[in-house]
């Protein structure tokens, strides 16, 4: 008797058996990693390509981990540079910023798909994403991007379970949305801010906080770690403040509530 986990894997493989070719928007997260892995497993080198967007809002660590994933499994990969940071619709940081980012990305991927036709542009959207605030989904709909995980009803937990079954190293990797998500809506997104946030979060990682967010609110760094580790983080407050001030922040606050995914969306929901 097959388990639900194995059934989900077989459904995903069956989905790709109907796919003529895949250009996968690959971020290195667990969702797109599973999609990329199974696309390559079913379609092979000639018909599956992982596409990494090396934008200013992607952490260098995430880029290197995504590249290493492809190297590990022999998956063809292409890295492109997207310029959403130059678009006023993006850098002015409206509440639907992600729509403009994804529109630019999918337009670039469409060109690559046309050159490799027949091929579909594919993303890692899952069934849970329909219940979250994700303006990028509108861009995917407009560009007719396919979402195999969502289409077959796989949730985040399903994805982690299948990834564990396949022994993918990233199966329990924490979510790591783009760096621009750390900047409150209405405050301009700049390369300097993105680099400052990246350096600050890397420092927290070095202190042992693998799950963390540094919200860049004007000149203040608001530090979020899991609620059960806030007290521990407070023990490092002196060195954190010293480090963050050296990075260019003027004030540092440790959020007493702790890490909450999408916390900045509270301002608009």
C-alpha cells in the first residue's frame, strides 16, 4: 500500500510526464527545489532547465546554495540578472511590489522558453499560497506560468515530506523570501538597504539564529527571531547593536513578539 507521501511524488511525476519542456523559476527554496528536481528527473537534461534570477534582492548565500543544488544533481542551470530594482513601480515599494518583480522575471523566462520551444515556464507556488497575500500570483496568471505543486494540491508540509523521501538536503530549509520583503511598504527599496539587511541577517546566522528577519524600518533595524529564542537573542543585544550600527543602522530593536512570517503585511490586511 502506497503512502500519501509516495502518492504525491507519483502525482508530481505524472504532471511532468505531460510537460513538453520546463523552464523552472528556481530560487533555491524547498518548493522550487522539489519542482526542479522532479522536472529534471522526468524530462532530462535536454528538456528541463533551472533558471535562477540573480537580482539585488536575492541573498548571495541563497544564490550559491541554489547553484550547488543544481551541481549536486547534475541539473542544467542558467543564471540571469533581472533589473526590477530600476523600475519605479518596484523600488517605490507599493503593497503590490511583488507583482512588478514577477512580471519582469516571467517576461524574461518567456523569452528563454520561446527559444527552447516547446517549453512551459514553471514556478514553485504551492496550494497554501492561495491563502496568503501574494501579488506575484497575478503576474503568474497573466503570463500563463504553470504551478505543478498547486495544481496537484500539494501543501508546504506535503512538499517537505516528499523532499525528505527523496533525501533532498533542503527538505527542512527555512523559508527565505526576498530581501525587499524586509522593507515596509512605501519606503524606497535601494541596493544599500538590501545589502545592509543581508549582512545583518548573516551576522545573526553566525550567532546561531538560522531563522531570523531584520526589518529595515527607515534607519531602524527590527530584529525578529523565533518567539522561544527572543530571550536568548537579548543576551547578544550588545554585540548585535554594535554590529548593526557599524552596518549603517541608527537604532536596533529586538522584537518581543518574535518572528512572524509576513509581519509587514499587517499594515495592509
